[in-house]
C-alpha cells in the first residue's frame, strides 16, 4: 500500500493513542480535567491491562502494521475508559473524535499486483487445467478472518515482486469455494484455524503449501518465511528460464 498514506494513517492513530497521557501530564490541562497530574492506581491498572491484551493478541503478529493496529485499537478503548473516569463529557468528545476519524480516514487500501485474479467455485480448477504451464500462487482466505487480513499486505507485496507472465498470483474465497478447499485439504473450520492457506501450483498440481495452523502448530506468515517455505524465488527463476526457452524456440522457428 502507499507508504505516505500508511504513515499518515498511523500518525493519526498515534495521536489518539497519546492523547490521554499527554493531557494527563500537561500542566494546566491535567489540572482542569483530572485535578492532579499523576496516575492513580486505577489508571495504572488499565494501562497494564491494555499492555497484557496487546501482548497476547500479537503473539503471532506478522507485520509491524498489524502490531500497531492492534495496539492502537485497544489503547483507544482504554483511553476512552480513562477519560470516562475523569469526565463523561470528555469521554464523549474523545469517542466522537475516534468515530469521525474512523469514518473519514479509512485504512489505506492494500496494493497488490494488478494481475491478481480472484477465484470462486470451480474457477481455480478450470484455470489450472486451461493453463498448466503457468505457476500459480493462490491464497485461500475469508474476509472475516483477522489472520487473513493480517497477511493481506504481505501476500500483496510478494505478488507485486514476483508476478510474471509464467508466474501469477490469485486468491480463492473459501466461503464460495467449499469443494475446491476440500479437494486441496484445506479446512474452513474456525477450530482448526488453517486460514489463510497458500498453495503454489506447478503444472496444474499443488507443489507447496503453508497454512496458518498445521497439525496444531501455529505458522508465522511473515514475508521472509513465505518466500522461503513456498520456494517463491525458485519458482520465479524457473518461470524466467521457461520464458527464455520459449524465446529460443521461437527464434529457431
């Protein structure tokens, strides 16, 4: 996604995150809102609670953007509670500010390869059958999964880096492709938590696969891990080599 938009968005979230501690320790403002410029026991408890929740939620965080998004979300909830303790009107204005920014300042759109293809029902199987010479890297996802949303920028970045005439990227909506998921052994159960799952198809068949959870063990879908474990670079080099061979064959003809 756009770096400038992302930074602006995170800057606004950071401002909301820091609003309570800044007003709490700024002379004049803290006297007006809180009557004293020191944290009391209740406020310290809330801060530690937020820290613990964020630490638990981010155990398998795959990107700094995902980590900060979770941090700011719970920090805003904690700040709203702390402002409510001080003054219900101040809490109301803070909540209104959060809502206004949520509506007006949307999360930056995630950029992916312009050639990204979306599959539903049997479209993926038909594509693989019609074009077996192309290597396909397909993410099986659902829009309602936090893990899938966290992997979006990473998969998008990889697709931008490695899309080629003979190596393409796609996404398969599991809610609309149950038969396809069953064929490739991908469970859509929330208990197994396998989503997102990413498969590399070579010659029309599944060659590599990684899942969010495999045999009960969580997998960290970082950019580095996906490149390594899916063999993205190797498949990309193979696609380049196949293209060269095609060019040579055309020259001979």
